[in-house]
């Protein structure tokens, strides 16, 4: 390490340039990673924050909530396995709403839930609503930024139904649209009340059954019901429209950035190593061990990568504080640690090319070249 530090002090400009390049690349990696996580959370937060770990959907719905339709029969069967408190219905519909007292037209997703069940929204501003509170809704706080306030009346363009906003919830989005929570009674009314058949009225179907269940209970529900499949929360999230395609594209960008970072660093240090072939040969002739020379090269890479990463983390924190709330950016501690470890790992991997070059240096040949 003494040799690595001595050389870096002697060639400040050269190593400063390398550090700036690594700083820019690591900052870009962190920014794209935060953007990917932010976009993912803006897409799936309503489902990700649910306490349910399984969902029952129609087997032919391809795990998509809106393609599934379930009746009271399936709900009763699921509750008989996991209990009434651990199985609750969820109805989902994407629509466009307007606000009577504001110039608002926004795409939203309606969630019809049991307001006393495990999917009941956690109100952070205003008041929660009860199952008997027909004509009231709790909405995601993103609508507040559009001009919707507590007491505003929002109207569904498709059905013409309207709800008075009783409160706001935080971080509740589905497919990049804010969620509007309504009661199950309002859902039945919106769907025409009921479908008429020979025996009288029949309740409008729901889309999903949210479950708190073990894997054995989930399998039992699947075996008990025909044309019903239980899926995990991760499977449900992956099936949200646009989520997989969006995340795969961003993941590919992040992977390429890691590869580019390793390649750029490897090329820089390889060129520097070639320029120092004579010095390495002289050190070998003097009896310097290869392990010491290898640690010198790896140590330089470690110092530069850790230093540039620390500065880029500070820049990322500063940028995060200045970003507007509408910017979908989220960088959690675990994500930063994983990204930092991968970045340093890829940098060290790229330095092995230089180490291999040093190992091939012939002391006599290098001394002869230096003497010439």
C-alpha cells in the first residue's frame, strides 16, 4: 500500500482524472438505480404495502387482477380455510375522475375494500370511512397535488358516480395511477347494483381475494376451488401492467453501467501498467514479491473506487433532497449498500487484468528495455 500511495501522490493529475471518471460513472449508476426503484414503487406501492402475502385469482387471468372475477362462493371457501379476518375481497377498476371544485382530470384506480378488514387504507390526513359511508372515499395524496382537497367531490367519468373525499393515504399507487378507496357497497352500486337472474339479485363479482396464509393454506384453497389460483405477492406485483417491462429495461441499463465502469477502469489501469513495465521489472529484479506488486495495483483501485463512491453518495443525497416530490426517485439504505458493493466488486474485477499484466513482466527484459 505504501507504493500505491506514493505513486498516487506523485501523479496527482493522472489519478485525479481517473477518479473523476469513476465518480461520474458511480453517480450515474446510483441515479439510475434510484430512478428504477422509484418508478417501481410508483407502480406497485398499493400492492406492495398490503399486509397480504397471497392473492386468489382466476386461473385463466394470467395473474392480472383486472382480468379476474370471483364470486361469494370463492370468498366463503377461502375464509373457511384461513378465517374471516385473513381473507378479504378486493375489487379493482381503472378509471378517470374529475373534481367538481377544481380543474382536475386524472387517471386513477378504484379499490373497493372492506373498511374494517386488513386492506382498509391507513389515513394520514382527514378521517377514515366506514362500510356504511356511501358516497365517501379515501384517496392517495398525489391527488392533493392535483388540486383535490378534503371535502372535494370527485366524479367517475364512466359511471357518473361521485364521492366526497374524506381523507388521504400515502404511497398508494397502482400501475402509476393514484388509488381511490371506496366501500364495497359503492362498488355494488357502481356495477349496476346487481345482475338479475331467475332467483333474484346477485352481487357484482370482485376481482381478487387477499389472503394472509401459509403456503399449505394457499395450496388448500387452490385445491378446493376450480379455476382459482393462489399467487404470491411478488407474482401479483410482477403482473401489474407495465411493471416487468419497465423494470427489465432499467435493470439492463444498470447492468451495462456496471460493465462499462469495470471496462473503463480496467483500460485506464492497463495502459498505466504498460507504461510502468520497466519499473515493475526493476522491482522484481530487486526481489519484490509479486503479491506486494499485485496488492499495490489492487490497492490503488480500491482507494479510487471507494473515494469516488463516497463522493457520489454525497452528491446523490444532495440531489435527492432537491428533487421535487413528483419525481419517482427512491434509494433505500439496502439498495445503496448493494449497489456500492457491486460497483467496488466490478472495479476490483477490472483491476485483475492489470495484475495479470504485472505477473507476466520479465525482470531481465524490462531492465534491458529501461537501459536502452
